[in-house]
């Protein structure tokens, strides 16, 4: 839609969130609210996307970098009308229409925006806005209709009379404006109201009084248009979008034992025949391949889990890859760009940090493997530790294909264990072990025969 520009207002602090962070950066299902709004608008392929930023402006810019938006700084936030005036230079020269959205409406769907723009085009109105009815209109601007049933004005909660407050048709804050009359109407805004702010909503009364055509489109699904002002509303939106995502995933062939308690961020991808147990958390840009199973309490962030992998209870995986058919956990931790190959086993209480484990290798219990490059078909015994930190620097451990590291060994890095070499249980390895060798690095055992009997004699009175 080349004759359409989108303007998103996202400068406000969001006082009611009680937060150090700007409201629009708070995440819903892992994605900042303002990104969700921008994403819905981007689906219409508008010619221009303009975003008004203020509080945490740099972070808001960063969270929108993939949308090719232009940004306008509103240093002081004097209201939504003031935000429009601040951005005016960015749109006043454009022909066509301006879709104005607020950055705190994360549930909005592209189809709804498309419908609003289509209705606006067909009616030829100066302004078309969505309205909706809610049981509890508290906090929203109320839609005031005249004797002919036309929208005459929007009155904000704080400025409304008791009679106006009882109106349940509200302004969700989604408008499509013809640009030319809008620019003229902005001249008429003032801040003579209870909040001392410039209200964008006053444009409606200004245009009605000027005899311009204003269309309202009543949208049935008021929840989709919900504006988020508080943490409680944030949690409601999160839950709603999560359930929307879970339904899509189930429709695409994912099994969820209990969708109500399954937490999948919006940008996570799952293939068919994945099974998710209750209380699984999948975050960020995670991908889960076909047939993989994730047990309860697992939390997987920005990671790739390949087909047929099995992630057992309470494992935490971040920024890492698990290969096809591998099993991880219970209680494993894999992080910092670790890579687990195919057919591997990473068992209980094993931690991998910046470590790669080749195909079919196993670390079945209680190990710490950090900054290690481990080949294929390696066996890491219980309790093996890579001593990768000397107090100043991190050092690498290399374990080549087919090596066997005996139980409870320490590998003091930097160190290399050659192909097919063995390290005896309980060794403290401080030097490289060549290919095919056996290294034993522990005290020899001393056995003192009949020691107990002899002690008893010397100790008797
Ligand atoms: C606004 C509407 C109200 C509507 C409600 C829907 C006005 C005057 N009121 O009220 O009619 O029912 O949204 O949710 O428009 N912002 C700026 N700069 C500012 C002020 C706000 O960019 O100076 C941005 C905020 O970041 C936010 C959006 O505009 O994303 C809406 O601001 P907010 O303060 O939440 O408006 P409401 O009081 O909810
Ligand atoms: Ca709001």
C-alpha cells in the first residue's frame, strides 16, 4: 500500500507500569509491545513507517530495527496530540492516508488494520476510527455520538462528566486519517483539559465541527484492541497471545499435554510431532525440530533442538544447539554457544559452556565441560571437570575422537587428549595425552594389612 503511511506513538513513559523501562518495551510473549504493533502494521506493506520515540528512545529504535522505520524524537511527552505535532514534518508532505497506532496495543491483528484502511478508502471519510464496546470502560476515551448517531467527539476519562463515563463505547486508539485535513486539524489542538496535555483525540471534534466526514467502525473483538497500561493488563495480554500461539502450534501438529501451562514465545518455531509437557518454557528465537520431546521444567532460550531430540526435566539450554536424536538432562545446563552433536547423551547435572560435543559422545552424569572441543564417540565419565580458568584467563581443552575420560578426572587446561586415548579414573591431567595412550595421574594406593588390629593393640591400656 504505497499511499499509506503508518505512525506509531511510542514515546510515553507509561507511569502506571511503575517501571524504570518505557512501557512499550515491556514484552508480551517475548516480544516488546511496540514491535508487535509495528509487525502488524508492516504486514500492510505501507510506504512509510514513522515511530515517535522518547522514553528509552534508543532501546525502542533498536527493538524496531528490522522494520525500516523512521524515528522522530519527542523529548518532552506532552500528550498524543503533541506527539503528532512533533512528527508532522515526517508526514505532512505525503499524499494519501496515515494509519495512527499506539505502541501499547500488542494484540492487534493485521487483518483488523487492513479492514480499517479498506473501510476508510471506500467511505472517503477524512477520518475513520475503530471503536469497540467494553464492560468496564474505565481509563479509555469515550465515544460521544450526536443526535444522528455520528461520532462527534472523544472525551478522555479524566475530562468526562459522570454521564459520559457511563458510555461503554470506547476509543481503542486506532485511526486512519487523510493526511491533508489531519495536518490542518492539528493546528486546532490545545492543552486546555484536566491533564494539561495535547490530545490527538480532540481532532475528532475539530473535524466534526468543520463539517468533515468521520466514520466509526465498531469492532466486535474488544480484547484484541486492549491497550496495556498496567502490569495486570500486560499479564492478560501475554496469556491471550500465548493461547493464540499455542492453538496455532497444535493446529500445525504439536502435542501439548497442557497448553494452559506451556509457555512458547511468539517467535519460537516448532515442527510437527513435537511433544511439550506441562511447564515447558521456550523463549526467543528457539527452534524445535520434528519429533522432539521436551519434558517439564525445561527452559530453552535462543537455541536449536534438532529432530527426535529428548530434553528431560528441568534442563536449561541457552544460545546452543542440540543435535538430532540426542538426549539432554534431567537437570542439565547447556549454554554460551555450546553444540551437542547427533546421538549424544548429556545426562543429569552436566554443564556445558562454550563446548562442542561430537556425534555419539556421552557425558552421562555430573560433569563440567567448559571451553572444550570434544570429538565423536568420546566417553566422559561421571564427575569429570575441565579446569578452564586459572583465575585470570580461560583456557581450552581438546578431547579427540574415541577418547575415554575416566570418572572424577580433572583436565587442567590448556590440554589435549589424543584420539582413542584413555585417562584413568581419578586422574589430574596437567599435560597432553598422546593418541592411543593411557594416562594415570593419581597417587598410588597404599594398603596397610591388619592395620585396624594393630591400632587396637597400641591403644589398649
Ligand atoms: C489513549 C487515548 C484514549 C484511548 C486510549 C486507548 C488520547 C488522548 N487518549 O489514552 O482515548 O482510549 O489511548 O488505549 O490519545 N504517547 C506518546 N507521546 C505522548 C503521550 C503518549 O508517544 O506524549 C504514546 C504512548 O507511548 C502510548 C500511546 O501514545 O504508546 C498512548 O498513550 P497513553 O498515555 O497510554 O494514552 P491513554 O491514556 O491510554
Ligand atoms: Ca494506553
